[in-house]
């Protein structure tokens, strides 16, 4: 079967790129995005794991009423059960909602800000999950944003809070601050030199956790790792953020040093690897997701090192998201089999690189 | 105590290593612990999930070992009046069912949290404004009530009546805070 793309790549991307996918912010050559998540629950209602449909409805209407009358413009409210499956999947792939929220048998909903830096999940594992994602390394900014939404809500609604245990959450691993702060990092040099395997347990000793970008136990496709705080009890928010910042800065320094060593010790081998990957994503007709992620990581490293020119660095951030099944099918405007997805992924990558070239040629003419 | 490895810096980390002949314990400084850790990483070791983690609860030992037998004879522990979760079930699923569970299992929780949060058992950090206000109001009501009792005992009934009105007004505000919804004058 032959499926043609439903719209041009530029138009598709324009509608799909979210604030955090752009390459802005400090250390954005290594830190792709920063995320803060606050877990909150309302007093007087059981947690989603044990509540009734009636309680779910009440929680939903109280929180959404509070937010939608806040005077903040451009909030969009979406009930998971009312969204088509593909749209739910795309929200997951953009990291705006968790896979757990999209289970339609439950009562999940999400409120998104217009620029999608803020998403508030309702009735996920907890009644309220405030999440802010910013591009680059911006722990303080992302926290301030989440904190201001939290302050607004706590003045409108009675939170479940305990003098000893802090914010009460369904999972004991979130009790206390209810805060999970994480930075998504592209660490190709530490991965190539296998240093990452030794660094991960060392970081665990510092109360932080490193994992593949798709959550617990996952590999790190595209050499992208998520570093986050493991504990939420016994340390104030500011301290947790400072500790995470410290760890991330050390990782950044390690990664930069490894990049320099790679360049000085094996420049030709490195250039060969990176340009081969550029060749694959520029010309391949079938592109499985694992290979696509590996090549994207290489191309991005090439851009960062000044080896590959004329390709924008946001290519990694964007295509890592757009190469996922939900997005590909939205781009195609049809359901796709696994093989069709590989074809479409290859098309998408080639088109994206072609549009890159056109922009560069136009720039040169001007 | 000095570090077992470098014998220079003070030991601050206890490093336990499982070997063929049982486990051995070494007292290391941070620097040596970091290095030792770096060279003993086994990437096949997945971190434990919360459920796995908590289900070792009744195994009687800190180390990880089969726990099936001891679990069968495990007591249910207290039951939450709001969501009917038992402490045993809580350990099984690794989740609380409602805010009241925290009250129900309060006595057991420091041990749970200590394991999950690196030895920490109490919250330090943000406190909701509304909670602060409620807390302050509650204290104030208690204070006024004891003054009122005093006034009654001294037969100063006019004072007592004024104090009673004051306490009632505060209790109304407290109730409003509790609802937290529209009409609350928290701001």
C-alpha cells in the first residue's frame, strides 16, 4: 500500500513543535529540556487508585473550574476519554501527558497552556500533577512557573497536606515535596567511551537517578538520558534543585571533556561515523526507529562539534519526537504498519533535511 | 575512623559488597567510595521498583532474599477507614489509597520513608499558605477558648461572651478555609 503524506512537512512541524523542542536555553548543546513535576491531591477525596467515578468527576470539575477561571488565557482542557486514540498518543509522545493518563477506563484529563510549557494532568496517579517543560537547562525558571501555578491552586482548593509528611501523594516515593525535577541530556561522548556505565551508579549515590529518556529501565535511544531527583522527603525544594543542578553541571563538564578527547584522539574515525549517519538519514528509504535515533544522535554531535554544517541543531529534539509511531501516523493521516512506519520515517527525515537545505540556500542568496 | 582504602581521609560511607563468601563491609571516604562504585557497576542490575522494594518488608532482613513464605503468614496490619486499604495491601501495591491512609499507618511510616528517602522521615520545604493559615487559626481558637474558660471561672461573663463570639467568628473562617472554594477570603 502506498500512503502519501497528508500535508507538507513544514506545515506539519509548525503545528507540532512545542516550546521545549526548540534548542534554546543554557547548555542547550547538551541539555535538551528541563522538567519540573509537582504531585498534589485534594483533601476529602480518595486517590485515583481507590476513588469512585463520582469522586473523579468532582475532583476534575473543582480543579478545572479553578484553573479555567484563573484569567490565564489560552488554557485548553481535554478529557482523555473524549480524545481520539491517535491524539492521545501524540500527547504522550510530546511528553505532555503520561501513558498512564491516557487509559480511557480511568478518568484522566489534561489542561495545557497555549505554548504547551505547562501541562496539568488531572486524575493521573494523583489528583493533580503540575508539569512544566522548558527547553535547555532552566531548572529555576521551570520551578518558578510550576510553583506559581501551585500557589494559585492551593489558595483555591484544600490540598491534602500533613505536618510531618508534607504533601500527601498516592505513591510513597513522591511524599513530601511531591516534586520530581529532571533534565534530559544528550550524552553521546560519554556513551561512546562507555564512561556512562560507571557514572550512573556514582550519581545514584548522590540521591539522583539516571535513566533512558523513556522512563524506568528503558535504554537510551539517541543517547538521551534523563537525570532526576530520587527522593522527595527531608530536603527542601531549593536544595533538591541545587543538588540536581550540580550533578547535571558535572555531567556536562564530563561530556565536554570526552568530546574533546574523542576529537583529538580519533578525529577521522569520529568524522567517518558522524558523516555516515548523516548519509543514512539523508538517503535511506527504510529507517527503523533504533537506527534513526542512533543516526540523529551522531548528526547532532557533528553539529555541536562543528563537523557537520548547515543543519540546525533542533533537528535532534524535533525528529526524536516526530519519528514516533503516533506522530508518523498523524503526518501520514492514516494507520501505518511497522514497515510502513519505517518508510514514512525515512521520508520524513529526507524531507526535513531537504527543507533545511532550502532554507540555507535562500539565506546564501540573500 | 579513617578510610579503609586511602587511610587519609575520614570514612563517611559504608560500602557493602556481596561476594562468594558472604558480604563484606568497608568504611570508605567519599572519594574512594566514588571510585570503588565506579568500578563495580553491574549494568544488568535494574533498580528495584517500589513494589519490589516494599515487598521485602517482612522478610526480616535488610538484604534481598526470597520472601514468599514469610509473606503468607504476614499480618494485615491496620485498615484505613476511608478506603479499606490494609497495611499489608499497601506494601503489596506500593501505593496509598487516600490521604487518611497516612493517619492510619502513621506509626509504621517512618520506617517505610526512611528506606525510600535515604533515611529521611519528615517533610522539610514548602508548606501551603492555606495550611499555614488554618494552622494559625486553629491555634488562635484554642487560645481564645482557654481564655473564655478562665473568664467563666472568674465569673467575668461579659468577657466570656465576647470571647465566645470571637471564637465563633474564627471558626467560621476556618470552615471557609476548609472548603477553599469560591467565597473564601484567603487572599
